[in-house]
C-alpha cells in the first residue's frame, strides 16, 4: 500500500512538472462528456483517406499550421469574412493548405453525438493522429482539452513563425525553438514529408538553381515544373520520391542521396548540425516512428486555450 502511494505521488509530480508538456491537456478529457469522439473522428478520417490518400497528409499539416500560429487553437480553420482576414490566405497557407471539408464533416458528426463539447482544435489533433496511423505510421494517445480561438491572425501566419521552404537550417531550428521544440523535434517532424505533395512554386528554385541535388532527380522534377515562374506553379510533386502515401523513413534516405524536394528538406542533411540525426533516422525506421509520435504530442502542446478561455465553436469556420 505504502509503495502505491509513493508511486501515485511520483506520477502526479511527473504529470504536473515534467518538461514543457502541457499539464492542462489530458488524454481522457472527453471520456465522460463525449465518449464517442475518438471513434467518430476516426471513421470520417478513414473514409476521407480511403477516397484520397493525400488527405491524410493534408490533415497532418493543418494541425502543424494551426499550432505554430498562436498555439493549437483552431485559428487556421476560420474563414475570411468581409470584415476579417484570417490565416487561410497567408503565404504559407494560400492555395496550399487543404482538408477543410473533411474537418467540417468530422465536426458535424461530432456535433451530432455531443453538441457543443469538442473543440475544432482537438479535432485537428485527433485527425492528425488518425491520418498518421492510417498511412502506416505510429499511434499515440492524443492529449485533449484545447479550446477554440475567437479570432485568427493573418499577420502572425505571415510573420515567418511557420518557416518558409527557403529557410536556412538555422532559421528552421530557431523557429521550432521559439515554439518550445528542439532541433531534434524539427528533424523528426520534417519527417512528415514522408507523405504528401508540394507545388512547383515551392521547389522551383531548388531544382533549377541548387547544386546539392541529385542531377537525375532534378531533371525528373523539372519535367513537370517549368523554369519560368507563373507557368505550372501548382503542378504537384511528391515530397517523398518513392512512397508519398505511406509513412516510412525513405524521406531521410533520400536526403542522404541529395533527393530532398524542398530546400528546407535538404538543409537537414547538408554538412550541418542535423546530419547525424538524418543519418540515424535513415537507418532506424523504428526510432523515427516512436520519436515522431513523441514530437507530435509536443507539437500538440503548443499554447492551447484551456479552462474558460476561447470557446467551443459550433462551426469550425466561424466564431460562435
Ligand atoms: C520544418 C519546416 C517546414 C517547412 C519549411 C515545410 C514546408 C512545406 C511546404 C512548402 C509544403 C508544400 C506546400 C505547397 O506545395 O503548397 C509542405 C507540405 C507538407 N508539410 Fe511541411 N514544412 C515544414 C514542416 C512540417 C511539419 C512540422 C509538418 C507536420 C508535422 C509538415 C507536414 C507537411 C505535410 C504532410 C505536407 C503535405 C501536405 C499535402 O500534401 O497536402 N511539414 N511543407
Ligand atoms: C491567394 O491566392 C489567390 C489565387 O492565386 C490570389 O488571387 C490572392 O491574391 C492570394 N492572396 C494573398 C493574400 O496573397
Ligand atoms: C535562379 O538563379 C537566377 C540567378 O540568380 C535567378 O535569376 C533565377 O530567378 C533563379 N530561379 C530559377 C528558377 O531559375
């Protein structure tokens, strides 16, 4: 009995004081108020990803772009109105982030089973986990209890907090550091580029102008991404050359062979401080998988609204 008490005290201590994790979020947040939330979200994500596997990648990215702009608060989901410009048309997002219809579908199903209870910010966190699992990645217990913002910030989304693909390694490290994430978290979370697609406009300079790129890879990408800006800007290429609809560690193997698609991918392996991490994940898919889960939990902890802050939106696209 005595040892149980000691363990309990230790446990509480760990939960409350460990690292930078957010003590206010917890995995069982909806266990009484919306026990069906996880199965409801999962079923919608499953059918969306069955219809289009890329959607899994798009949902993971939405959670990232939500969390990096004023915390994981659903702000990225707010539509512009005549009197308000939100985050959707900011440079990192315009013509780029997607998945809003799927989020709407999830929200309406969740509202049917427990109206007014589950935040849009939490829906993004759950959908990112479910997508990862469906695409062959690790699972993790999603911490919940985030509330939704009543506003969004076009200027914050445009300020560089979400680093651009032209970033130097130092900039990437600093931008993640500013969110409480280490260089290692940054390398791991960049591994999300194991799935999904990118537009010609974000990798054109790399495939025409850079020298740390495999020449046959560059040529292949040039075939569908014309040099002149304005032509073919939205043509897509897979972020992960071989398996863009599966979670695996080929992303890192490709970096070793100078086959990173984005400038910001290749800087992770270009003679700098993160080379050894890339090498290690290229050799160890299991470590990538388990570290990815841990870093996603950390990312989901970024500055949530909790308690009586914010609100639970009824419609993810607009404040109540
Ligand atoms: C390290 C800094 C990062 C940079 C510079 C970056 C940049 C980009 C860019 C430029 C694209 C293509 C966008 C387009 O073509 O419109 C992209 C796609 C993507 N990013 Fe990142 N990213 C970063 C980190 C992350 C992180 C942390 C995640 C998730 C945890 C993530 C997940 C994704 C996914 C899944 C896609 C594909 C989305 C789709 O196909 O719809 N990225 N990223
Ligand atoms: C977003 O993209 C659209 C379509 O390409 C463009 O017309 C608009 O000017 C862009 N918005 C911003 C704020 O850059
Ligand atoms: C490549 O570099 C040249 C010279 O700096 C520049 O004019 C051009 O816009 C760059 N981008 C592409 C896609 O050629």
